[in-house]
């Protein structure tokens, strides 16, 4: 069974060779590696083409820059030949057995449509990483106890109500760890929304979880590189992406979610709206801060803070004197 690995790449020349090595050196050899250069202005495209010359499984495409990975991922999906689709950003890494272990999970449970796993975050040196797993740190297995059942070893099968858990508690499905049946992805006219700079991956996972069967491997199978230039390092973009994706999901799941679950989502949205409002306040963007605070009342009036909103009307020179204290 061929697996297509979609790699959107934009100005990641210092990291791309290591990324492609982590793919080429997978223990599973039947791979279709699709690199889509998103209009890079550094040596990214040249590195990708050199790698393709050394490994016939690598195919390289290029397109004008779209500003987000979505367009490149969708481009890669259209070019993919595999029965399964996975994703890897141009600066991240795979565990050597990532593909093999996920294929084994599909073989054990043919009813699965999606298999995802845990991830380890690192900065520059993978050897110096703490090996602290992202989902394990959140107590993932304990919190999903009512939504997943253990199948074998590290494989857990998500129940039909797993979508409800994702919506109300922990959404985390890391893009670098996911593997999806291509036939399922082909049912989406546009898998990743290209008009959203952030949150487009969460939006797709919600859509898939609503109608597909998911499995979880409780082991780290990918390594996410944290670097200042990455999209998720921008708190504002991350908060806006979260709010947009969860707001759309609240509307999408109205017939599936209970009133209690809808309220839980609204509380999550209210907290993030408050965080966004405070971020704007600290950046002295008071009009945007007031708008964010005002929208809290649409989600959960109990979390609305009149004091936080009142501060946005204090003259900025006075605030600067207070911040210097």
C-alpha cells in the first residue's frame, strides 16, 4: 500500500534536507513523496530538486506563494498517488517507523479511516529535546477514557462521540502525525481552507471526526520544530485561528452536540476571546481589544469582564506609566 507524504515547503532551506532524510529513511519503503514549494525565495526549491535527483520517490512541484501551507497541501493532495495521505512541514521530522507503525494500525483495524499519534516538540537540536510528549503532557489518555477504547499495545480506537470530545475539551490532532485514507480525503472538495491563515487544519480534523472512524497511537511519531518564524509562534494568529475554527465547528455540530456541550464550546471561545482582547490591549490596539471583549458576551456572559473592557478607555500615556511600575 503506497503512502503519499505531502510536504509544503516555504523558505525552509536550513531544515529541508533533514526533513527529507527523515522521510527517505523510513523503514516503510513504498512511498510517494510530494514536495510543493510555495514560492520560496531561498534555496528551498534547489534542495528539494537535489533530493529528488537522489531519490526517485520524491516529486517536486512549485507554485506562487500563497502565504499559508493550505494551498501547497491541497496541491500535494491533487498530485498524490498513494492509498493513504500524510503531511509533514518542511522543517519538521518523522520518527523512522512513523509510516510503518501507522500502516500496521490500519492493517489491524481496517475499519479505521484516520490514525494520529503523539508528537515531540524541539528547537534546533533533536538530540537535546526533552522527549516530553505533547499529548501525554496534557493527560490525554486519562481525559479520553470515555471516548476511546484500547485495542492493542499503543493503539486506541476512538468512539463515535470522539468528535464531541474534540469539540469541547482537547482538539489536538497534530498535522505531522496524521494518516488518512485518500478516498476519505477525496470526498472533501477543498480539504484545507485556503482563506484561513491559521486554523484550517483544525477545521479539517473536525470535519473528518464528524463522519469518520479515528484511531490513536499513544507514541510519538513526529517531531515538531519550534522556531520564531513559524506561524504558530504568532499568538495573535493562533488565537484568531482557534476562534474561527471553533466558531465554525459550533455551527457545524449543532445537531450532534448537546446543549451542555455547546455551552462548553462557548466557554472555550469566551476564554480565547478574552486572551485575544488582552493581547490587543497590551499592544495598545484598543478598538480591537474592545471588539474582542464585547464578543465574549455572545459566548458566555459569566466570563465577560467589565473591568478589562474599561481599561481600554484609559489614555495610553497613563497606561504606559502604569506598565513601567
